[in-house]
């Protein structure tokens, strides 16, 4: 009897233990499934948020409106009808000078005709460039006058400037290479200005938009400094451009290679010209101790 009760108690304890183990197993499995489902929900939420961010960051492409029709009656009328004085008043060069520059640069700035927009004519490109050089107006202003967009005006201006420098600089901005050439300069200065010299130094500022302190000049504006040796007919014999506006004229001259070449006797003739006239060059008070 006692043995039977012992067996029954053992079986009962075993069943309870097994039931408890089964409950623990089920609880653990359910807990894992729940954690896994939560993980999946979090991943799905992250995916949804990422997709929303991507969708909002992609800007809808705007439909292009009709192309703005641009005309240039001001230049059309002026180029055909301005007098020589009116032409020079607007572009700082007379008509003959304009035509001369155009003939030397026309082939280099003429655009190929395509099936798209009609290219800007060479005379309009040159007129736009000279007008902006003369007045310093914005690209939008000069673009309206010559019938092009401001971005096109900027592109035309930069390209024509490069072409002008390419076509004229080496030929027209040059020092005399012979004694006769220096004699001609000296005689011209003596006849025109009453002083026997072969060139005059001067500097000037071009104002720019900048916040760099070394470009802040004594006039309380931002600029680049430019300097040149000028002949009697106001032609540049030598030019240097682009120094920061805070640089003094004397410092700029001393840093110029041509100054050291003059000082070492490799530019001006060694002997005197026209009898007792010593070869000299002049400048303003900024170069008092140098020239």
C-alpha cells in the first residue's frame, strides 16, 4: 500500500514538473515571437520613414515655361544710326576703333549656326563687352540692352575679353626694342608734354566685391591694383594687373620684373639720346624714391 502511494506521488510530481516545463517553453517561445514581431515592426517603421524622407527630398521637376523672347532695339538702332560722338560716348571707342577691333576678333567669336537658337552676332558680342567695360553695369542690365540672358552675357563678356587679349596684347602692349624706338618715344613726349622722358608710370584701382582684408585699400573700398608704363599716345608699354588693393604703388613697382630689368640696364638704352638728354621715366609722388 505504501509503495503504491509512493508511485502515485512520484507520477504526480513528474506530471507537474512536465507541465511546468511545458509552460516555461511556451512562455519563452511566445516571448521570442513577440520580440521578433516588435523587431520586424521597428524595421518596417524605419523603412517607411526612410522612404518618406527620400520622397520629400526629391524635388519635383518644374515644367519649363515658354522661352522668354528677347529683343535688342537699342543696339540695333544705335549700331546703325549713332554718330561717331554718340558711339564713343556709349562704348568709349569711336566707330573706326570698334570696326578695327571687330575685324581682328570676328573670326574668333563667331558662333556656329545650329538648329537651336540663333547665335549672337560678333558685333553684338563686342558691343556688349565694350559697354560693360565702359560702364561697369551688371550682367542683367547689359543683357537686357543686348537681348541676352545674364548668364549668356557673362559668358560672352569673359570669352570676348580673352579673345581681345589674345589678338592685341603681344602686338600693342610692348616696349620699344631699338634705340630708334626709344628716341621716337622721347621726342613725342618732348613735343606733346614738354618733358624729355620715354614713359610715365601710373596705377589705378578697380573695385571688386570681396571681404579679404588685403584687398581693402586706403579709400576704404575693396579693389585690385593695376599699374602700367604709358607712352605719349596713352598706349600701354607694359602693364601689370591684379595685385591686392592694399599694396602701395612703390611696393607694387619694386615687385614688378620690369623694374629690376630697368635698374639692371636691360630695358632702356645705356647712352643718352638726342645729345645730352638722359633716358628717364616719370611717375607720381608714390614712386618718389624709385624713379
